[in-house]
């Protein structure tokens, strides 16, 4: 299959591919998504095949605005609209009860048979236009092969998906750089199932009490979002996540590791010369948004056969730092080295 590279002016082309059951990688403010009409079961099935995604891992549906909540969900609480008002379009996914009756409704293939559905309204003009023109909710997981770092540019999408999907819509690099926050509104208090671009602090300010899913904080607890239980975001190299107070401690540790096959992923302003090692800065330690924006691109850049181990300087968990650490921990297979 020849994969078309579309520009943002070609939203109608992308929409018509979706309407006719094809797959299009779409830009969002978080990461690129691999979109299909959520109402076409065969197209949704193909998403799972193309990504190599386990069938028990449900997809997020992407909608053009809060009015869609009443269409695809039921028992929608008032606070869903409060949140949509404040954070949509933007990096917040709401888990709500899924409407299972009436035609059309979201098929079980999208929700993996759960009685809930995850809904979000992405903040990217081209993709919002595609959703409106297609006239259907767009089911889209991140546009990477399962297990690999998410894609934040059209080139990264092509790297994973060329020849396997009808089109990639190039909307430029993603602003946030990691996936949306998933908030479960079917429980009280609301619970974050995956930290992301909208922070715990922002949600507490808006709603009052908000909890973190136990699977995020307690090793051994099964996360409620099915996708959070898999190893993820991982380059082929072994990743060591290093938590330490200062640049000097990190440098001494990095120097103690053999040079050959080692890459060092540090913070801007703290680059040192490590002769024989590959060095890359992924953002500023005191600005977690910059780390979020570049972490996946950095992991992809270091995913080369000559690199066997990656040492990463771990940020703090304030603000969007919580999401950055969550993704790095997953990439590291759960381990953090505290120095
Ligand atoms: O920013 C994002 O959310 C991106 C862009 C493309 O929108 N999408 C994304 O999709 O990250 P994906 O499929 O890579 O991750 C979706 C996560 C998975 O962990 C999945 O298990 C969880 O959302 N999820 C989906 N539906 C759910 C539901 N009803 N209840 C709990 N978790 C759900
Ligand atoms: Mg993903």
C-alpha cells in the first residue's frame, strides 16, 4: 500500500479516507494518533493489527466538542461538562459510561468490551477539521507500533506505519509531546488512570478531590487503564532511570558505566563531555513541559543498533513531570535507581 503524506489543507481527503473505512495517522497536541472511524468495526480491527496491539486494550474516541458526550455516553455527570469547558480542546481524556444501545453506538471492539468509553477532544486545528468533516467519532491510539515510543512527528509515523496505512496527515511536531491525562469519572472521587498533559494540580483546582489510580503509585497493583499494564515506550536498548539531586552525582554515575554502547540522556545546561558515550539533552530539568515535549523523540533518536544502554536523568514529579516520569519508568521496565 502506498501511504499518502497529506498536508493540513487536505483535511477533506483525510476525512473521506476515514469515512470509507481507511486509516489515517493524525496530528494532535499530545502525540500523533492512528485514526479510524469508531463506527466501522473492520477499520477499528485493522488498527489493532497494524499496531500489533493486544485486543484487550481499548481505544480513545476523538470528538469535536462536549456535545458529543451525550451522543456516545450515558449518565454523563455535570463535572464532565465542567472539565470539557475548561480543558477541551486539550490533553484530557474522560472515561464515562458507554451507551450500548440505539444506533449508531460505539462498538465493543473500540471499548474492548468494557462498559465505559474514553473520550477526548484534541487541540489541533487540522484534526478537529477532519473529525468534523468525517462526521464520526475517530478511534485513535497513539500512532506507534505497540511497545515503541509514541510518535510526535509525521516522519516518526511514517517510520512505523509506511505501507500499512492509507495516509499520514503532517500537522508539524506535537506541542505537549506525551499522551493525554486519562481521568475516570465513573468513580468518586475522580481518578487519574494515566498522568498526562493536564496535571493533577490543575484537576484538583477544578474539581477538588482527585485521586491517582493505585496502579500508578503502588508496584504490583494492576492499573485500571488496560494499556498501562504493558511495557511501553521502550527503545531496544536497556534504559536506566536515575533519580539524584544534582548534576554532579548523575555525572559521576554516568562516568562509572562502560562507554561502549552507552547513551546519556541528560538535561539542557547539564551536558558534559563523556568521551566515548553518546550524549543528548531532552529538555530543562526545571521546566517539565520541555522534557515532555522531547522525551519520545529523544528515545527514538537513541533507538539505534549501536546503543545498548541508555542512562536517563529523572525529573521531579511536579506538574507534567509526573507524566514524564511515568513514561520513563515504563520504558525502564519499572525500575528507578535512586542515588
Ligand atoms: O493523547 C492521547 O491520549 C493519544 C492521542 C492520539 O489522542 N492517544 C493515546 O491512545 O494515547 P493509546 O491507545 O496509546 O492509549 C489509550 C489508553 C490505554 O492505556 C487504554 O488502555 C486506555 O487509554 N483506555 C482506553 N479506553 C479506556 C477505558 N474505557 N477505561 C480505561 N482505560 C481506557
Ligand atoms: Mg499508546
